[in-house]
C-alpha cells in the first residue's frame, strides 16, 4: 500500500523509535501515547484489519502475541500487567488501515471492560 503510513515505516521512509524488529514483525513506540508505555506491534505484511486476516495469517498473528509477551518481559511490565488492543475497521476505532496491536502499560488502566 503506497499511502499506508505503517508500510512507509516498515520501508524506512518514515523514522520511528523501534522496540523490536524481525523479518515479519515491527514494534515501535506510538507517537501519540494513550498510556506511559504505548507500543504498536505490526505485521510487515500489509493486512488491512483483523477482519481481513486470511487462514495463512494465523501463524503470523500467533507470533505477534509471542512478540508482545517478549516485549513486556524485556521492558519490565510483564508482571505488573498490560493491555493489548486491536481495533478493526472504522466503526471499531481503527485509524490506520494496517493491522496493528496496541500494548498499553506503565499505569493502572481504567475500569475493567469485560
């Protein structure tokens, strides 16, 4: 996707503060944090949203959750707790149409939702 900001970040066209990177996944600090620690984790493969995920993406999504756990441990907030949010589509609150996972941590996060 030529106009996708996350695809541009993946290509190195837009600078970011990287937390993690491998051949399939990139994680970086959100430029508009909603918590003291706010990290975005994205697949390098462009997938619009979780609703557009295909069968062959299942392993990649599982790996993303493993990376989230690794980041939580390395950054020291795994034991205190954190929240992972995935918005899907415009009505779901997704602002960038490239699948991404928000990790929020560093403070007690609001009321229990579910």
